[in-house]
């Protein structure tokens, strides 16, 4: 059936997705039939309320619910607010105040930094980072930063800095909000520490399912596995383009040591949106890595343990009921066969979510 539905080129690109999944599964230590070691969400709730981070899930829920209900099915993949966000206990921050849904009154430039391997199969995703067009309707200036999908956080930090340094003159007065998905989050954090001028222009950082403290899956993976993506037809990444060290950047010991050695700039406000899917929201193709991580901690999004997605001393504003790919990788809409089979829970109201994040940040940073 797949062969009859896809062209040869489409099949090869679908294989590129599968190669990345194989890398992320890091199956060197995978048992034949891994079992989930189920942990309670109470520890996550306690961590969010502990004072180490700020809990503002209540206010974001109000904003997201307002956007979802106002836009309804005009935006794709509509879900109720309760279905889109996880609830694991009382949420702080709710104000009951009306949510502004008009044109933006802020003058921020929002820069999105994608994760590992993104430019390798970006063309196959078409369009990438869905939600930008909807955000632009309300005057939000959101752009994607081109980084190298196979390079280290240090290498990509330089690319982020170069991007900002080369902004047109008319954009240079704007304050920056830097948003990193997956590996994009540590790339951003490293850029802010390494380039003080960039940090001076930045008012906020958002980690979206961010690999802030790395992923245990990287401990048994190899760069050679990731580099297989460069051989897929249509790939826009080459292992020779950067330092070819993406995987080592995601090793937990590396990321945790980096955080200990590098205090983050204190004037910037940090925000964390955590992907924490209910088990029935995990796509079939991600079940293996979900179970593998689940052998040590069931509180994961198939690639990252939930605690490792939180920037230290940040504001935690959302627990998303979506697996790691559903948060930001729009496969199912553009490739319905994949969406109905191997990635059967890839749907998420991303446009509404991005708009809600922008409105939430505009309110919080006014």
C-alpha cells in the first residue's frame, strides 16, 4: 500500500524520518520487549511548585483556551484545551483577566531555532514551523534561524549570533525573544553565554520540549547514525558543513556540566514548555524510544525526560499533551499515509499554540 501511494522520492524521504527515529532510539541497550517503569506525576508537580521554578501554568491555560475557542476549527487540528494540555495538579498563575486577541502591541522579534537534523528533512516536512503565517496575521514578527542539524551546540551558537549580527538595520532596535525546539534550546543558551552582545538584545528565552539537560538516548547513539540523514535524497544537511558533533552535545553529562560552569545571563527571563504526553498520545514510530526512556523514567516525551526540558530558574507555563514530534514536526498533515500509520498521533493545534505563546509572552513582558 505504501509503495502504491508514495513516489520513490517520497519513500526515500519517509525513510529519512525513520533513520532519525532509529538514531533517537539509541537501541544499543534496548531489550527485546522493554517495559515502562511507571512513575507518578506527583514528583513533577512537586518540582514545579518547589520554588526552583515559577509556575504560571494557570495563566497560560487561560490564554491557550481563549485562543483555541476563538479560532475554533478555522485553525488545523483543533482540540479542546483540556485535551491539549496535561493537568497533573493545581496550577498557579491564573488571573481570570480577559485575554487580548487583537493585533500585537509589542515590537519583539521572535527567532525560532530548530532541533537536531531539522534541515536534513525540512523540505519533506513542507511547510516547516507551521504557525508562522497565522502569527503574522496579528503582526507578530517570527522568523526561523538556520542552524546546522548535525553540528554541536557551540557551532550552532555561532550561527545564531551571526544571524542576529546580520539583521537589517531596521530590525536592530528590536528586542529579541529566542525560542528553541529540542536541541535548539541548548544551542540558544550556549549562544547567550558565548556572545554577550546577543544576550544584551535578548529579553526572553523559551525552551519548547527543549533538550536543556540533554537526552539519555544520546549516551548510546553515535554521530554516524545521525550522519545517515545527509545521504537521503533531498537532504539539506552535509556532515562536512559544521563540526559534526551534534550527538555529543546532547549527552546529559555534557549538558549538565555546561550548565554548572556557565551561569545564564540574569537579566533575561526564561520560560519552559514541557512535552508530557499521555501514553495514548504517543505515535507508533516513537513507541520504542518512549519505552526505552521509560525503563528509567516514564515521564518522557519519547526523546527527553520531562525534568530535563526545564531551564533552571525558569517559568514553567505549559505541560503539552503531545509527544516530542507532535509538538513541532508537522508530518501527518502533509503526508497522510504516514500520519495514519507510523505517526498516528502527530496532530496538535500548533498554530493556536504558537499564537497563545506569543500572546502570553507579550502580556508577561509588557
